[in-house]
C-alpha cells in the first residue's frame, strides 16, 4: 500500500542537522540544502507558490516548473522534498545524470527513480538524448511508470510550451497535462541579487 501522504502544514519537527541529512540522503545538492535549511526563502516567488500549492492540495501527480534561468525552479522543487522528507523515500535526480544510467548496469538507481515516493527530476533539457534517442525512451518510461502508479513527481526545465512538446513528444506531454500542473515562470533571474 502506498505510504500515507503528508500535507505541508504537517512539516516534520526535525532539527536543522537532521533535515540537512535527510536532504543529503535524497541527493539534494549542497547549495540547495543550505538555502533550504537557512530558511530565508521568499515564498511569494512564482515557483515557490506553485510548489506550495502542489504540495498542499495533492491533486496532481506531476508538477512541471518551466522557465528561464535563476527563477527558483530547483529551490522550489527541493522545497517539496523538504516537506516530505521525514516519512517518504525521495530522490533528487538531475536529468543529465539519469541520461547517463544504463538500463542494465544501474538498475538499482533506475528502480529508485521509477519507484520512489517523490521524485524531483531537475534540469530536464540539459541531458544528451543519446544514440537513437535513448533518453527519450527512458524518460517516457519514467513518466509512464509514475503516471500509472500516481507517484508524485516534480520536473524542472528551461523548455517551455511547444519547445517542451517538440523535444519530449505528445505522449509524455499529454500525460503531464492530464495529471500535472504545468507552470511557466516568467520572472527575472534571482542569481546575483543581494536581496530577494
Ligand atoms: N524562493 C526564493 N527565495 C529567495 N531566493 C531564491 C529563491 N529561489 C531561488 N533563489 C535564489 O536564486 C538562485 C537560483 O535559484 P534556482 O537554482 O532554483 O534557479 P533555477 O530556476 O533552477 O535556475 P536554472 O534554470 O538555471 O537551473 C538560488 O541560488 C537562490 O540564491
Ligand atoms: Mg535549476
């Protein structure tokens, strides 16, 4: 039976060190872990707002955060992990890393990506598609498996609208549309800004 989902308002009472460890176990990168644990994030940013909505209402299996660089997509996606990290098996996976997995040699890693309770697939679009579109079929499999089993999944990407559909195809886009919130973020980059 699928584990009981938790709502954002039930955020676990872990201390910072425990939260940092949980996030590390999920493979959230150090920079992102630090920003999350410091707790100075602006929750009014579009990506954060969407992440909060998606976490709280649990209506959609997928959340796609699409938009320009530095708009807070990765931070917002990792925030969803922080909300769920006490009780769930969670995986943060950059798409270029997933593209490097072989279906045979890395089967444990792939199973984790397919079956974990919450997956964040970061930087979709930065991967090499590989010979004969290897990544496309792998990504299709990930979406299909997680769609069919209603496993919560957050995707971040710089590909928006038709560019996303052109690259990943109608099959994937159709599933994400039906079972997901597809959010396009048009804010400016926050990188290098002293105050948020
Ligand atoms: N909600 C937030 N509040 C305050 N600062 C933020 C927030 N989100 C992001 N930032 C700042 O913006 C920087 C970039 O955020 P992030 O890495 O999430 O961007 P991104 O949209 O994933 O960019 P890219 O498309 O290049 O991967 C962070 O390092 C952080 O300094
Ligand atoms: Mg990012």
